[in-house]
């Protein structure tokens, strides 16, 4: 399958490349002091999960979007779902940029074995 040139007619197919595929990162800092604030923050997190996001970190959610148009539509839906108070940021990166991400999932430090005690006979 080759790439279609501009203006070329024929079979229409989506050319997927790492510049057209997008990733959305939604980070937020929402107040959770009052009961209503906690409820709004929980509803927003549930909204993100229902929209296909996965929790990257506690207040950072990530989702793959097949195109710029899909990411724009999703951004509009997120704007409507943002609670009245708090801070929400949406970062859009291309698949090529996302491929450079470095994830460190943690390392458990090994506990050192206690030093052996030398036995003295005399």
C-alpha cells in the first residue's frame, strides 16, 4: 500500500503515521475539601475513564486518539466536563513525540544482607 498523493483519486484509505496519531494528557488539580468538591472531582475522574483514558499518575490521565479531529472533539467534551473550581490542563502530543517517553515503573531497593560475623575461638 503506497501513500496517496495530493489530489489522487481512487480507493480512499486512512494513511496513519506518527504525526497524525495523537495522545492527550489531562492533568488536574481539583479541590477536595468539601463534600461537593470531592464528588465533582470523582465525577471528573470517572468521566475521563468512561472516555477511554487510563490513569498515568493519580492526577494525570492519558488517551490515544486516532487523529487530530478526534483529539479536538475529545478536548471539547473535556472542557464541558471540567468542575467549576480547580485547574485542568490538556497536553496534546503526536505519536512520534509520545514514542520518546521514558517510563520508570519503580525499582524496589534490595535490602542488604547483614554482614557476617566472624567467629573468634580464642
